[in-house]
C-alpha cells in the first residue's frame, strides 16, 4: 500500500519533516467568510420584502465580525474601509 504522506529524512534535526509539511500547507487556498449578525422573520415578512427595504440585524453597530474558515471561527475583528471595499481589522484570534 502506498502511503500518501510525504516522507522527508531530516538533516538538521527532528523538526525538519514537520516544517516541510507546514510549508507545503502554506500554499493551500482557503475561503474566509465573515459573519456580522442575523435576523429572524416569519414567512409573511419575508414575502413582503421589497428592494430598498431594511432588515435589522441582531448586532450592534460597533459589534465585531467573526471570520470563519469552513464554518469554524478563526478570529474576530472590526469592519474597516479598504479603498472602496470592506476589510476586517483583526482584534482577537480564536484559541
């Protein structure tokens, strides 16, 4: 059976193999999503939505957004302007 793990013989100590695996993972792209807040409404309210309508979220104006990778929280931060786009200034990293 072929082992799919990359095997490396360390030259400069026992940590060389782990270091190479970490470096290989550095090039893997992941999608980062932000979560600001949510809202609940009934089907009637949902059906009544029109362009220009406003849905009030369950978070304060100064609330931190949550950054997620595959649905897993990785950090929290503040929304900031980056040119004509939104950005997130990281305030805390998930443990």
